[in-house]
């Protein structure tokens, strides 16, 4: 008797927090909340030598695989594990990105078990985005995406459905050259969902965290959250904050996230003369991130990257009731709290921030996230797609 959803993901928040990892883990927990048994097969997790259960999800780290990345051992071990442990129990197979490519040879033996690919981007989209950066190192890294392109094109047609996590991914999936290999009717758009039981406005939590940080309730607090990578535009955000401080000298800037640019950005904050008002929070747990968003007054994200899916950070901020200042090229649903700017027009960004932060904050903030981006809705759509509801 089939009775579980089997997910495969090369990495989870247990390996390191990233957008793909958060989406995979939140979806797994939501499917459990909706009454399904869920097993996730993943690569080796340091400190976990065997299977374990967390938040109702059974996690199976394959010990003999390199942690967090695709490899020949991953393809071999994941197929071997599924073949011996999951053939008789799988209600559906969900591949987070390319993680289940190695299982496709087994699909013909499971005619009533849908295979679904969750696409967080495409090789085509990555190549285009990296070449638009005009940075030699980034452009050279597209060679890896070029090598993956034929593998992806051959694999897509093996899945019953391919789920695009946002409009941009859906566009890439339904146009050439991918449409030559994958019928467009098998591509479905299911937006990434935000857990609104975790991300929500709370005046009580706002005051408590500000007291803990030594920040008064009247101090304007700006926050950003992203990987500290040059493409995420945190350098532009710091320059905009420097201009903002000319008008609002008591304002503070909280920067959540970690990455290769952290030391350069810390040095930049000193060069700009704002380091005393900027706090680099580092990588935060989901619970910590939710608290910091509740404590802030505005969210800033000046990414230069053409994001493949819908950025989780912006939607988490909207769910927390925060006005957002974001790059104009991002494909986002309309919201009264979303303010679009050119990330390179620093003076314009500072003016928008000044206007937002000078206005009195509403006494009661409200969740501004459209319902179609809530995690519960996302879970229901996946279950419908797999015929499990």
C-alpha cells in the first residue's frame, strides 16, 4: 500500500540556509500538517549518521555521499535507497531541482506514482542572468550551467509534471528551447509559500526585541536579508543608508545573512562612516529572522540579479507587515507595501526610504502577503497535482 510522499533534495536547512532549502523543508512540514507521511532523501548531513524524524518529517541522509552537492555517489546511492526502501510505499516522488534525476529509470515500474520536478530555475535562466552581470568571474561560472543544460533537457520529459516556483521560471519552462523537450501542459506554476504561523506582525515581539537590542521604539530600523554576495546589492544598500542618515541620523540598519562579501561589506560600512549604525547579524534561524522582521520598520533588497523565483525574503517581510523597497526588475505581485526602485540610483532609493521612515508607523500592522503565496495554499496545490488529496 502506497502511503508517503518521497522527496529528494541535495540539501536542506540542516546543510545550510538558502532559498531552495527553506522551500523544500517548509513544504515537507506543510504536507505532514495536511496529513501525509513525508520522507526526504538527502546527502550526508554532518552530525547525523542515520535517519531521524524532525517536525514529523523522516529525513534520510545518505552517509556515503558528499554533503550538499550532486555527485556520482549521490545518483547511485539515492537510486539504490529508493529501490530497496520506497518502491512499495511511494505515493508520489518530488524532486527538488535535479535531485531525483537518478530515479527516472525506475519510473516505468511505478505507473501510478507521479514524478514531480520542483524547478527553482533553469540552466538557460542562469546563463542569461550571469552574462547580464558583465562580471568576468560570474560569466565564466556559467560554463557549469552550460554543461547542465543538455542533462536538464533530457530529464524534463521524464517527469509527469514540472512545477515552476515563480513566473520567471514558468516563462523559461514554457518557451524554447525547453518547450521542444517538455510539453507546456505539463508545466505548472505553484508559487513558493510563506509560513504565516511564523512570519506575522506582532507589536509585543517588536518591543521586546528592540529592548533586547537597546533600540528605542521611535528609532527608524531598516533591515535586509540575503546572501552576502555581490549580486544581491548589499553594497548599494549601504550607500543608500549613508544618504538616509543625513536626514535621519538616528536610524539603524540590520543586515541579516552571510556570504563571501561579508568582510568587504563591513569594510565598506566603515569607509562610508556608518559602521556604528550598522549591525551584521550573520546567518539567522527562521525563528530569529521572523523576530528581526517584526522589530524593523522597512525592508530593503537591491538585488542586481534576475531572480529565478519569487524572493522569499520579500514575501516574509510582507507577511510581517513591513513596507519593502526592492529592485524594479523583480517580478512581484502588486502590494501597497512594495516600492520599486532602480538599485543603482542610490539617491532615489534614499529618498524612498526617507519618506517611508519619516511617516508614523501604523499602530497595528497587518499581513500584506497575498493569500496565493501562503504555505498552506502551496501544500494543497502540490497534493492536488500528485492526486494525494
